C-alpha cells in the first residue's frame, strides 16, 4: 500500500478491481457464478413468457397486443442498461487501465446491440396494430435507433485498428460520449410530444399498470437481465481463454 | 384475432435471437476451453500424468 492510500485508510477502487485482472482468478470465479445466472435466467424467462402469453389478461384498450410488452420492455431496459455497463467498463479502461474492462466492452457490445435490435423490432410490431404504423420519427424511437447505431459503431471501432490498444481506447471514448444518448432516451417522452407512451414503471413511483399484467413483466425483466449477464459472462470467459491461447501460441512460436 | 401475427412474430424473433446468442456463445466457450486445455497440456506434459 502506498503512502497516499495509507493516509486515506482504504483501498482505491481500481486496486480491488485489479484482483480480478488475474485470468485464472477471474475464470474460477466466473465458472462458479455462471450456473447461478444461466439456470435462474431460463426459469424466470420461461415462467414470465408463459404467464404473459397464457395467464395474464388482455388489455382493455390494446387487447392481446399488450403481450408484446413482456419482451419489448425488458429488451428496452437491457438495451439501455447494457450501454450503461459499456460506459462503466470504458471508464474503468480509461481511468484504471483494467485489462478485463476492454474485453468486457468488446463482449457487451454485440449482446447490447441484439437487445436494442429486438427492442426496435418488437416495438415496431407492437406499433403497427396499436398506432397503425411500424415506424415514426418520434424522439423515443429515434433516440433508441441512435443507441443501436452507437452499439454497432462501438463494435466496428473496437476492431478497426491493427493496434488493438488503440481500438480499445477509441471505442472507450466513443462509449463514454455515446452515453449522452441514455438520458435523452429516458426523458424523450417528457421533453417532446411523442407517440410513444411515457414510462409505466419508474424507480420512484408506483407502477401505473395493473398487477395482473405486471407480474409476468417482472419475471421476464428478471429473467432477461440474468440471461444478459449470463451471456456476457460466458463470452467474457471465452475471450479471456482466447487471449491466453494467443499468448501461449505466441510463446511457442517464439521458442521454436 | 388480427393481432396474432404481430405477437407470434415478436416471440419468434425473441426466441431466434436468444437461441442464436446462447448457442454461439456456448460453442465459442467450449472451443476455447478445449483448445486451452490442449495447449496447457502440451506446455506442461506432467499434467497429463496427474490424476
């Protein structure tokens, strides 16, 4: 512990996070956590989807189309949550140069992009019978489309350089700048007059939808969040192993 | 029920993407694990004899 840390009396956050920079330690921990993410994810998602499709009632206004909500809303939440995660690991990469942060950014991107694409597609399929159109250029839809382009741009930028470190830095800066889109998505329905409805579930207030529609939604939200974490964890484990493989092959080639 | 095709399309898309992500991820993880095991064994042949 250096003098400044001793004076502060506690470990800086970057140092405790660096404990997991050891690939062996990370792989052991991730392998132990993986089944606790994967199996509950499948159980919660299947229960939520079954409840949403067969047990919950139709909405008095929208009819059965409301059943699209049980996948559209969790996907929207994960699209935004995934980008918050991407911004967080990008910050870790830039500030603490954490070796796993860059790999995590590389693996969160495609999963977040898939969630955003699914959010846009299911929203479009919900919009046609409800609004009479698949797409309108309103603030909420457009800002989510921008989020999708940010994910795709991040995925391309991180792989665009021959020097991988430069790719990591450029993509991290892009993710941090792109995070500006997240509050715009959240408040777009309040700041502008949009076709998209305002949020029915908030962290601060009581939900404005009926409990009979809420419980399958809660199940799919938990299930898909765990599923997102399970897939990112598995991809990150594979990425760490692949990096070790490249290192071993490089060492063997140098020795030969 | 005129909304049914939209509901089915949404859930089919969701299931398709979930399966694609899960299968490609588990294949990639399995491949990386097997390759790493083989390389580790080649780098340290004593491990093969260890029970």
